[in-house]
C-alpha cells in the first residue's frame, strides 16, 4: 500500500524477478519531499534493480546503491531502505537493512511478534567501506501463518490532533488484531487505522507498506 503526501514521492517499493523462482523485494524512503526526493527515488530504484539482477547479495546490492548515491549526490541526500531475496521454494528470506525502520515478523498461529532490526546505516552518507562494515544480512525461515511486514516512517510518525505519533506499538496492535485476514485486507486495516488516528488531519509524510504472508 502506498499513500503520498505530495504529487511526487520519495518513498518507493520494488519487486524484482530473479532466477530459480526467487523474488527480490525492496522498500525505501528518500530524505526530503517533492521533486528532488522523487528524482533520487527513481535513480535508487534503477541502481537497485540493475545490481539485484546481477545476482548480488542483499548487502552487496545496498552497498552498490550507497556508492552510486555518494558519487552523484555528494552526501546531501540519504536513503533508508531494505532489500531482501524471497526464496519461495524453500520459504526463506535473506535480507539486509540500511537504516530503515524495523521490519515486523508475526505468526498468526503462535501469536509471536518480533521487531527485526539487523544493523546498517542509511545509504548516501558514508564511504563504501564504512557502509558495508555496518551491514549484517539476516536469514529468516518462514513458517505457515508468518507475516513479514515493512513500512516507512510516514506511518509511525503520523500524528493525531494532540500531535502524538502513531508509533510502532500501535501498528503491532493492528497486526495482532487483524493478522488472520487476507494480507490485502490486513494492509487496508493498517491504512484505515492510521487515517482514523490522524482524525482528519493532513498527511505530512508518504506512507508505504509491504507485506508477505505465508498461507
């Protein structure tokens, strides 16, 4: 799900078909808003897709994005993002996080919820060596009933009329309450929850949600 606060967004998501039935997936958030953020978003998606199709690992893909952004943007703009590879046949995800929000893993049968935060800094600010050394890939073995969800901070920082942020805890409550639904219905419930929380107030940042559910 995606909702933009302006006509041009800095949020993005991407699905990339890979060999052997694998799927690359990514979500990111460019600093700032408007046309500049949108241009950086488009460039980031292109660099990511090119390197993913070369068979690079998640940490290698993110490092390649960081290197290109440093060259073109001189450290003036940064991107928080995740990139993962879903192995459908073996129900496995290998992923890395470059300063992005934690991802959430929830199982509708065991009711276990985990906030996943492998280390990594945002792309576009530090040299390749420093950036690569902060990253750590994580492997997840998926089970029946698992939901893997990523979100941008436009969701958890959306505020009510008292200027109180939505926060991840509120998101977790919605996932626990409605995780049994079809994944599309779950995402709708999350977006509706955020809109209700704002109480009719304006959206001040882009919101992007991406979820994978194991039936």
